[in-house]
């Protein structure tokens, strides 16, 4: 019995050893994934017949003393063996990780679809292009918890951050907790230290919308927003500077609740000849509701939005709106982060212009004598 057990153990050992030898050989030829599915520098070097130093130098961009052919072979195999994920470790080990974090507030108004919001999509898309153009890496996070942001920044050794959609108290806490520069989109606070606020000229956007509606004969104008603070208040105030009798209607954030609200207030809404919505999302949503209620835009009601998202052109009718400069804001954000890191940035509040884009959602009404 003892003999048989020992015989089995020695046999099992020989089989295991043979299996390991076969696996190593197969791994070198690319037949099987390496141990634990992770490719090591030594695996790449063995397969190509070069030194580990050569592979390491190619990964780190130190290729002056390596032939172009060898560099190409190493890079090709790194990609084929999916070594790219381990680049994160290299970046994290450097003082300059080249990682810029973009963090977006998962606000209730997005109803769990934050990254599907048209303004958010346009903002992230513009940032992605600018960050790549600067030779940096973008890392995205969506959260409604401000205290997750410092951990996120520290975990990935970020060199800077762009924050979108948080409130003043959150920014104040983040200034105390984080020691890296960060840029805020549309913040409302006294900027200081390592923070810069980039915002659009919302008041002037309201002025332009009001001036345009006024030129088309509109005097009974309704502004719709889900609040009466910050940028939405600025847009409404700008509108009233041109059309003093303009009224504000605060609408629900949740879509189904908003539809019920519109139905309950339909007769009140019909008293106006035009609506200025503080976002394209709310403008297009209102137009869809009006259509379902048997009203036509712009024949029965004119509508102006704000943002100029891509869908505005394709929407029926094409939406007249106020354009925000997403590309300019993204370029300024990346440039400002670089300046902050080098201690070169002096302006802590940066204001971007907006422009009216005329399309088909506003009609001219007969001008009454005033």
C-alpha cells in the first residue's frame, strides 16, 4: 500500500513537471496565455530572443540605441499579447502620470443616464480630444459623492482634474482635501488656490434669446427651468432684461412627472407665444409634449433652447438655440491645468462667450403697438 502511494506521488510529480515544461514552451510560441493570464516582460523577451532590458526600453520610449526593426517587433508583440494594460503601472510609478481625471456629478435630473445627457456627452467628447492632443490620458468617473473624488485622484496619481456639475460646498471641501490642480465647469463660488472656474456667459445667452424673440414680435414669453439658481437664474435674468414681462415656470426634473405637470398647466402655457428653455433637452422635451397635445411648433408656439447639442439640427423643427463653446472650453481647461501645475495661472474665473443659432423653431408674430 505504501509502495503504491509513493509510486502515485512520484508519477504525479513527473506529470506535473512535464505539464509545466509543455506550458512554458507553448507560452513562448504564443500557443497559450502566460501564467495567471498576465504577460511579463521576460515572456516578451524570450519569445523575441531579445533581452528584458530591450523590451523595457521600448516600453519606456528609450529607443535611441535600438534598431527600428526591433522596436517594431517588440511593440507589435506587446500589442498582440495584450501587454498594454500594464502600462498603468508604469504611469502610476512616475511623478507625472499624464492622467487627467474627469468627474461628473451623477445628479438626480439625469435619472441614472448621466453620460447620455447631450450636454455631458458633448463636454466629454471635447475634453477627450483635447486631452489626447496634449499627450495625456483621460480617466472618467461619475459619482454624486464628493468624498470619492480625492480617493479617485490619489489612487491613479492624477496630475489634474476637471469637475462638472457639483455645488459650491463640494468644491470648498475638495479644495481642502486635494493637493492637485483642478478646473471646474460652471462653478458658483469664490475661486482660490489650485482651482479655476470656467463658465459660459449665461446672462448674455438669456439677453440674446430675449433680443431675438423680441425682434420676432414676441412679448409674452415663458422661461422654463428646474430651478431658479445659478446658471438657470442668470439665463432667466438675461431674458428679462430684454423682455421685462417674461415669467419663470419651475418644472419637475423627472420626465414622467414633468409630462403630468405640463398637462396640468397646459392652459397657462398656451397664454404665451414663446418659450425659452434653459437647456436643449427641456426645449425638445417640451416640443414633443406640445405635439402630443395637438399644438404645433412654431405655428402655435415658438421655442428657443440653450446648449446647441448635435440633435438640434436633426430635430423637427430644427431648434433655435444658444450655442456654448464646448471645444473652446475643453482646450482652455487642459491649458489651464498645465498652467496651474507650473504656477503660471492668474485668472481664477474664466468667462466664455455664447452665440445664438437661428433655425426653425421660432416664428414671427404680429407686433402690437406698445
